[in-house]
């Protein structure tokens, strides 16, 4: 299994907690695409029995965040080019809507929260702390739905990011300024309560930041085609 490990869990609401912890690790890219996960290793890392881990794994397979290769083999999926494009198209619509609502509903406290996330993300990038930068990037995106008070949309985004987290993590450090520059534009639009500008900025962020992911997927396809030939 991948080297990432969890802190031991308390016993209350164990099943939900295990699911939430593994889901969070996937969203934040703690497991790489095609990483092999074992129930026993996860249970040991979480300090729990195998039963709640098995239940969490089954739920994550239903969420399409993990794939069952065999009775004993569960892996993080390798997202295909076509699937990535579909998910990105959905994200453009949904996160654009979240940005619009955030611009219309943000309080002064919400704006300061976004400003703080950007500042911390800038420091993480400057320090080449890609793990923290990636986590702050994800938090910024989810914050827009939270500020917009869009509970249903937040749940849909959570499922999409379950699938996208490992792929974004794989490419994040290669994205450079494209991974954060448009966050400043989003913040400026939210401060002005300009819903149209907020939507345009988050669409630019997803599109420009996603170019490096597209390049990686295209290169992978070309390599696979060459091997098959």
C-alpha cells in the first residue's frame, strides 16, 4: 500500500469516520492513481478492525473512487482521457455556479477566509510544499460552494473530487502559477459581488490548471499506443 498513514480513530461512529477519512485522503491526493489499497493495511493504519474498513471500501467503489480488481485487490483508478474531459466539463458548470453564488452571498468573514487560503497557498507553493498547496487548493474550491450555501452541489463536488483528487495531485507541482493565479481573480470578483466575473475566473482556473493534466493523459495514451504497436 502507499506510504501515507492515518491517525488511529476513536470508536464512536466508526463506520462513517473510516469512510470520511479514506475519502478525504483520496480527495487530497494522498493516494496515487493505480495505488493498491488493502483492507488489512488500512485497518492497521486507522487502528480499527477490518469490518468498518471493508464497508468504507465498498462505499468508495460505489462512488467510483476505487475499483475492485479482484477479491483481494482494490486500486485507485487510472482516469482515462475521456473520463477526465467529462468530469472537467461537469466541474466547469457546477463550480461556476458555486462561484456565482459565493459572490452574491459572501460576508466579510467569508472573504477573509478566501484571502487567507490564497495567502497560505502562495506560501506553500513558494516553499515547494506541494502536499499543503494541493490541500489548500482543494479547500479553496470547496469553500466557494460552502460560502454559496449550496449543500447539494457540495455533495456532488465531493464525489467528483473523490475521482479527481489523485489525478490532480499527480500533476499539481507541474502546473505552477496556473494552479493559483486565477484564485486571486475569483477573490476580487467575490469582493465586488460580481457573479459573472467570479464564474469566469473559476472556469479559467479549472481550464488552465487542467491543461497540464490533459498533457499528462495525452502523453500516457501515446505511450500506451506505442507499446501496443
